[in-house]
C-alpha cells in the first residue's frame, strides 16, 4: 500500500486541523518525528504566530516551533486547499455543548466538509476531538463520503482520542499511550502505523466507537470520583472534620484507594463536558445514566458551597457579603495553566456578585478573559499588598505556584482556601477557612 510506504519512509505529509491545546502539540510531535506538517486554523493570530516560529500554547516552547518552521517541517495556514497534498489529516477542533447542554459537533462537520472538498485517494483521516460514541461513523463518515471515495479502499478513517494534560511535567503527546480505532481492518492498519511513528505506545481497539467510548469513560470516571470527594467535603464540613486530613490519611492505604481532591467546581475542556455527551447518547438507547447525572449535579453545586464558606467566614468577622470587597485569586481552571475554559472561578464570582459583593479578580497567567459566547469579560487587577490587606476576604480558587501563600495569609483579614493551598504555611492558620 502506497500510504503505508510513505508513512514508513517518513515521506507522508501531515495535516492538522485546529492548532490549539491538542492540535499544536500533535503537529509538533509529528514534525519532530520527521514528517512535514501543515496546520490549518481559522485564527489568523495563531497562524501568524506559528509561522513566525512562536508558540501560543503553554505546553509547547517557542524553540520547538521555531526549529520545525526553520527546517521546513511545520507551517500554518487558513487554507483547507493545502490538505489535498496531505497524506494524513487529523481533526482537532472544539466540541462544546450548546445552551441546552447537548453536543455541538458543528466544528467536526465543518472540518469534514473542508476535507471532503479536497480529498483524493490514499489519505488517512483521523478524528481526535472528544465526542460521543458513533460520531466518526455516523456523522463524519457521511460527510467525507460526499467526495465519492470509498472508506477502507480509497481512503482510511479512524478515531484516536486526545489525551492532553495541560501543564503536566510528566506526560506529553509523545509518551501518553494512544488509543486508536479504525473503521475497517485496512483503516486500523494504516492508523496504527502512523501513530506508531509519532508516539511511544499505540493501543488498538476494535472500532472508532470503542475508542470514542474509551475517552468518555476516562473522563466520566474522574467526574464521578470528583463528585464523591466533593460530597465528602460537604459532609465533613457539617461534621466539623477536615476533609483534606481525611484524604491524606486514606491515601496511606497502599491498595484499593485513589486520591481525588475537592474544589470549587470542575473545569477544563473535557471534564465538565464529556459526561453530558455520554448521557445525551445514552438517551437514544432508552438508557438513563442516573449515577453520572447525579455526579454532575454535585460538582455543579460546588461554587455554591464555596460561596457559603465565604458567607460564614465574613459572618465571623461581623460582616455581610453585600458591600464586602472579596479578592478572588485564580481564574484558570487548573494551577499553573493559562486556560480558563469552563473554570469554576466564573461561577464563584457570579454567585458572590449576586449577593452584592465587590469582587476583585486576579490571575498571574490571565491578565484578561473574554468569552463572548458565555458573556464573560474579566480583567485581572494588579495585585499589591494594599489590595490584599484591604480585602474583607481573600478566596483562593486556583492554586497557582506563583502566589506566596504565607505572605497572602499574613496580610489578609480572612482567607477561604478552596484548594488547600495554604497547608504549608507556618503562621496565621487561624485566619484560614478551608473548603
């Protein structure tokens, strides 16, 4: 097979649609493996940044992009027409929920239409965007079939879920095992061959639907366990126990326990979204995912619980929420990552403002957040000693390592710590209220 020979000889050209947190690392690792890569993105800023040899993604260094651009192994464009020259085309576009919390695969469909308009025999199309089981075969394949080409013969199709852990110092695109499900045996053979050349380990599964379900199951597992520990945090609060102490003690058991930690809510591009994809698909089979939906309800209640902790902390100071200056530290959904997608910080801020608080937001990695879709526009204030000291309450929502927590506690009147970020401080523990 000609495509297999191109892959083996590193002569295949790779096209990556979507150059965000998933697509750019994949484009870089493909280029570093020895393939020529064309990245397609609707963002002119992203295209220009990459072609200038710089990265707009925290996990990818400028030097990595610059080296590939200078070597002629990476370029970015907004032109789908260049995909005709590509032998492998990988789709890495967003898959959000609509206002009814139902799957929105319009970006996948649009990418498929862009590919179909320029398809030729001998191409592999791989979908990496997280979605519900059946998307590759039921939604993407019909779009690609408009090209008149036959899957498994003229072109090859697979699903290989992204497994990105932003900010991780241990796991990257290259060393994270890659699940791959091809639509036909020929599709599987080609897909496994390609991914086997750019990542350390490939995990073949029986079909695209199996690969899609694998990704959804991984994140649903996390959602459910987060809900358990969040509910435990609320119960421990009622009982006057420290949930962080309980988790630390339980973690000493060398078997049968995996530590998860409470927080003000769940965020990121996968965890708050993926279970809703599964519950939506399950309804088509007359199945009600009660356990998963309950977990979602518990996690969605955590910003309210965080507000309740602030109310109580202020009451102890003889103050009400209304009119209080509340300093919120951290807008990102995860520590040390400049990613605010689905961050619980916005719900915490909104809930506090609903009760009349004057909220002062700060994040060292996010000077400004603008999301027109969700009507969010927040500018980070300048954090000074005077601001910390003047705040009636400081709320730690995201535990960035850039913050000096001992200094913050020393200056603050009272601190509500939703992440146990202050556990190592030596002074002022009486000022701290943990989640």
